[in-house]
C-alpha cells in the first residue's frame, strides 16, 4: 500500500475526560472558531461571550483566525507580525479573550502564516520585498528568488502575488522562532496551526515547533485528491493522496499533526449514496486516520472549503452524518464554527451530544475500529468495543442486548454499552 513512516510512540497516558478540561494524549476535540466573514463582526468580543459554552461543550482547543496586522482583512497577507491590532479586534481584546480561555481551560490555537509576508517598501524589481520600519525588518535576502527576492528558490509551491519567505536563511528562522516564542510566552497562545504548509520544507516546522514548544500543532497540507477523467469522479483509491500527507507529517519529525484532507474528500462523496467508499482495500478507513490516526486532524468544513468561499463544500444536508463519522472515529476531530453556532440549536445540540458520547466512552485518536458494513446506503462500525455507529439510509443495529441507543437522527444512530 506504499505506507511508510518511522515508528511513533502510540502509547496512551491518563484517561482524564471532563468537560472544559484540556484533554490531551489523543483526547483532543478542536473548534475552528471563525469563518471567512468573521473579521466583520468584532470577533474577539464575540468569542469572549462564547468561551463558557465552548468549554462546557468539551472542546480542548479553539483555533483563532490570524491575529496579526495584515493587508487583507481576513489576516492571510501578514505584514507586521508583532502588531496584534487587526480587523478581528484590538491587541487588548485578544489578550482578554485568551485570558478567559485560559481560565476555562480551553487552549488558544494561533494561525501561523509564515509562508509569505507583504513588505512595507519597494525593493529589488519594484516588488514590496523589504520590511523597513517594522520589527523583523528583513531585506530582499529573506524572499525566495522565484517570488522576487534574493534568497534561494522555494522548496514547495508559491503563494502567488506576494513575497514568499525563504526559510533556509538562518536570520529568518531566528526571527520567526523569536516571534513564535513571543506568541506562546507573552501573548498566551498554546497551540499552532501552520497555514499553507505546502509552501516550505516541513523540516522548518520541526525546528519551529521544537524551539517554541506549542502544546499541539497541526499543518495545513492541502493537496488535490485523485479524480478520474472524463467525468472527474473521485477515485476509490486515495492511497497516494494520504501518503503525501503522511510524508509531510513524517518530515516534521512527527512533532506536528496534519489536517486529514483525504478523509474530507472521501467522506463528502460517500454520504451522497456511495458509503462503500469508507472502507479501503485493507478494510480500514480510507483517509489518513486509516494509517496514522494519532496525527490525523479530521474535519467536515473550514473557512476555505465552506463558509462564503465554498471552494470544496461538504453537502449541507449530510453535515451531521459527517460529524457522526469523525466524532466516533479515531483521529482528532474538528468542529466548524458555522455548524456549531450559526446553524441553530438543533445542530449545536446534536454535535454536543456526539462529543459527549466520545468523551464518556473514552474514544480517542488511537481507538481501534472495526468496519462492519460499507455499501452504497449504509456504513456501520464498532469502535473500541464501546461504541457502534451507522450512517446512511440503510437499516442496521448492533447485535446483542448489551448495546444501548445513545443518540439518533436523520440517517444516523450511535449506540454504547
């Protein structure tokens, strides 16, 4: 199957499971706490009022939007990294939010945008590739030669239209590490999400994580799934896709997890009457969770794939089935803000119930799964011999009187012992 990585410690430590607690050792549940339009809504203040509910629901970490000064209001064209006055709110508002999150034992995840940076001054070639007058005042040597600078060529893909950072430069890495340590020790962020991870060598993520010591980190290695011509239907076999994500994780020295884009791509096709896709040729889950679940961060939607961008959306009438899958399965599940807070109490309460089952039954990132059914209209699985679940139109229930129905809804049901 082509799967290769070095051996990682998959042992478990502790079994803490309390709402509002920082559940580690594979017992993470993440909240993406923003969407593409959040910059319009005094966001730090908005989240401040939701911290209690976020903690009570059982989230261990909330991923916040990029908090630094940026040319774009969404935060993904950063300039002065040490300025935390942004379209989401003020520096003081952010500090207040992080303090409240700390009090409620919900970790704050910073969105780390270090593939590219907008300059303050025109330099070589007339491009804005100098950073005069602000902290981290680099010159053109900090920028890759393929994006208008005097540095080395880029290791990965270019983020077009803005200067891409050359991480092979020692002075660049020193400055970035200093900034990451400042975010951790002075500002109060505890977790990191690395944006556009395809743009630079994962060995630099290893260095940054080892030096700044976030509690948890995850990379956005967003690669295209395999589609077959002429109708560009999703291939059943996505092994090469998940292998590329696993290679990225491995090259970070296993210090960072990665978003499981393979699972998202397969799951959002499977729920449309192709649930056979959810069992690979070895009888395992077909995403990264089937090969390396302790480093796979699963999700249904994010600010790029969904929200108002809609680049790769999950079918809206199957969203809860998607959450039934990721919240009962191994891996590290992520809930999207819109589904939790903007789609009404029914969605919020169904997701909370699924999170509660995961926590009470101690389902974690390394849980063992047995896939019992995978056909067009039905997918059913047993997890750790503690939970059974089904999604799809097909009828199914576990055999044995020891199983109790824990929750059910349109096209799904979950049981526990």
